[in-house]
C-alpha cells in the first residue's frame, strides 16, 4: 500500500500543490528513515520528523483539519508539510509550515499556509489562525505576509501573526 492512498481525507488543492493529510504510514516511514520514491531528495526535514513523532500523542493532527504533506503537483513529490495544531482553543488555531530547502523560494509555503488557513476558517469554532515566527528568520516572516497574515505582536524577537474570518469575533490576544 502506498502512503498516498492511505489517508481518508481528500487532498486540498491549490494552483500548484496538493495538500494531503498525513497517514500513520507516512509518519512511520519518516520516523523509520524509510525513503519513499515520492519524496523530494531532502524530505523529510527535521521539523517533519518532530511532527511525525507527535501524532501518537495528538491524534487530531491526523484529522481533516490537522497536518498535511505538501505535494508538488508538477512532480508528484512531497516537498514539505503544513499543519494546524488542532483542536482550536477559544476560536484560535495555530499553523506551522516547512518546505524542504530544494523547493524554497517558489512561494509554496505561502500557498500552502493560505489554503490551510482558509480551510480552518470555514469551521464554525475557528475565527482566527495564528502563527509565530522568529524575527531572525525574515524568509518565514515573508511567507506569512504573502499568505495574508498580519503581524499582531512582537515579544523577545518572536512575532505573532494572524488572519481572521471576516465578521467573526476574535478573542483578546489572538
């Protein structure tokens, strides 16, 4: 069985990407360093390994609103991951993302982040999607800006960005 067929959730399509839910087989392959033919040569990155190791403790991350593998439609290769740290708390859910070095600079992270944020904002319990980034990482700051997130606060060199559903009530500090 290939991992691409083992996810029960339909992929989320963007102009150039398919965002496919992680499966347990995907996580096992990442954790077991079992190279897959449909992975970019530099996938998984360290962040992908961390996320794969946390699925057992956070099964909701494997759900329809959880973490997704970023598949480059042109090549069919997994080139990163993007995810929502589900479930939401007080109407807010956090987003994280990572694209392998060989595919950076193509706008994939912004495209994936925007698509997953838009999906999250369709859920009645979610009014805001947030992400944090160290200001020492200007490329990641630009990803969020290009995805339509607004800088909400900065503390100790870490910026908090957010995007909200139009007309929905935000909680303080979101």
